[in-house]
C-alpha cells in the first residue's frame, strides 16, 4: 500500500532539552548504539555518526501510517511480524521514539516495548515527544536533528486525536521496565503544545522492588545502582555550597522530626527531585520515597489553562496514588502550599489521607511577607540545615497566605503541633509548620 504524505508540511524549529540530555550522555562514549523508531533522516544519521554511534532505523512512522486504523489486536499482530526481523543480539543505549506513541493505543505500546525489551540493557534511555493538545498532526511528524539543542519538525495539518492523550502515569504502567528520568515542558525555545519525556530502562524485578505504583514516584533504592556515578556526600554538599553561596539556614522543624522518628519509619518528600536530599533522608530512614509534586501541579495548572478539551481539576488524577495499605510517618511538602489554591490544598490533603496514620507528621514552609518567590523553591539538605538552590525572583503573593487555621479548616484531621518562626539561623521570612494527623 503506497504511503501518501502531505504536500505542504508545516515546518518549525523546536528546542529539545530531551535531545540535549541524550547528547550529554552519549558524547563521551565511542560505543553507543541508537535505535531510531522513525524513518531514515540523513541529518540524524550524520549527527549520531559524528558521536560514533551505530544507528538502526525502524521506520515505525510508515508502519503507523499503513496500519494505524486497525483494531488493537490486529495492530499488535502486524507489529509482531514487523519487528521479528530485528537481531536479538543487538542491545541499544538509546531509543528515539519521537512522537510515535501519540498514535498508538496503550495495549499496543505495551506490546511494542515488550518486544523491544530484549534489545535494551540497564540505563537504556528512551526519548519521547508528547503532544499536549486535543488536535495533533494527522500522521507522525518527521524530526530532523540540527544540533544537540535544536530539532526541525515537519508535520501535517492537525486534526482531532484519534487516540486519547496518554497520561504519564498510565504510560509508565504500560512500560513498567522504564522510569521517568526527565519530564520537560514549557522551557525556553520549546514549541507550544509539546512536552518531552526521557526515561531509563531497568529490569522488571528492580522495578517491582524499587518503585511504588504512582506517577513519577521513586523509591530511594532506585538510585543505588547509579551510586557510583554520584559524587560522595561530602563533595556534593561542597558543590551545593559553591552553587548557592554561603547562606545556610537551620531548620528547627527538621531537627525535631529527626529526633522524634526512628530509622525504620517511612517518609515521603514531595519537593523537586533531588538526589542530594534523597541521600540525606536515606542516612536517617530506611524507606524514603519522593514525588515531584511542584512539577505535577505546574503541569496541571498549564492543562487547566491551555488544553481546552479536558475538564478543569485541582490536581492530576495520577498524582499521590500509592499502593493500598501504604502509609508514611513523615510527609515533607516544603513551600508548595504557598502556590496552591484552596481547592488544590483540599485535594492534596484528601489524596494523602489514606496514606497517613495516627501521628503522621506533615512539614510545611510558610512565607510570612507580602512578596514571595514566583514558584516553589528547590532546597538542598545538609546535616546542619539547608541551602536554597536559587536566588528567587519575588512578586506579590498570588493567593492568601498559608496559615495554620486555614490548613486545618481545609484538611480535617491535621492539627498544628509546632510552629517555628524567627529562631536563630532560620531563613528570614520563612516559617516552619509541623502538623500531626489525628
């Protein structure tokens, strides 16, 4: 069956932080193998060859154009036949999926990666491009690598999606051998309506042992394999100090919590992903989990404003969902509530409630002034306190300040236990609130 392409493709340039991530990983090695699931593009071949990569093109975009209208079962049958010629001995360091997953149902994606798993090895990187809007190009686009920062995207006219947008959590559940390394969107130079995912491969057993069934939540054990690539704790703390200046602040709330809890306890850090903070928590607790709630809320706010074909909701359906019966003794929310609406605070409290037990502690940071940072801040923990990783730009407070009474009214069952303000060494204008679940 002949392939027909749009005679007048739309061409645009897109800054690709995901491609830059891939480039930084492979540039120092001379033995990388790359599986490009799209069609052969001379510029891509030349760029990857300049990095001493061996490249295999799979032409799945053409396969989708020919077979994309089939039922799931028939599409899976054709896919198995299509991929069976690949040599089983090949192991790839990078898989470039481009925008192809937007055109495949989740069961077919599951089958595709089941077939591809035999060509992967620990830390194989997977790069995907996700369309965020209700209308997308009618067929997979053609991606041309211009350099390590830029892609040229040639696509057809847009039309309503034939296949619903895949939530990140649902996608990860259908490719369980991968975990999310980077979720990239709204960065400078990125084309509107496009997000990028960079994922890493690990084998089934380690996934089941190291990851909780929740979008973008990772057990601290997931980082142990890569521990030899992480600078020693002392060096990393010195590096953090060099990057953030001399200002180190004490945290009486964290000090009191460390004295109260035991090593066997389980904690949840809901701040930005930070290997240094996870190392810090792991020195004190056996079970440490993280979920990047600021990024999840940023995406949810963007979706509520920009994507017209989804209902507005305060938090993502996939956020803060853990295994049934799973409970934490400590939940660290950092300064997130300062940037949440009342509906979001209420929804977060409701979502967390099943994972709390009597006497679970919840740590919040509350800004006391009228001008506050424009977004949640990144914090770097040390044994003597913490550093703020950025000198934040400030602006007028967008919503009402976080108060103990306000939080307790929105989240029944949380009662204030301790409030720390103006203690020696604390960051000026930032209070610490410790709630206890009853």
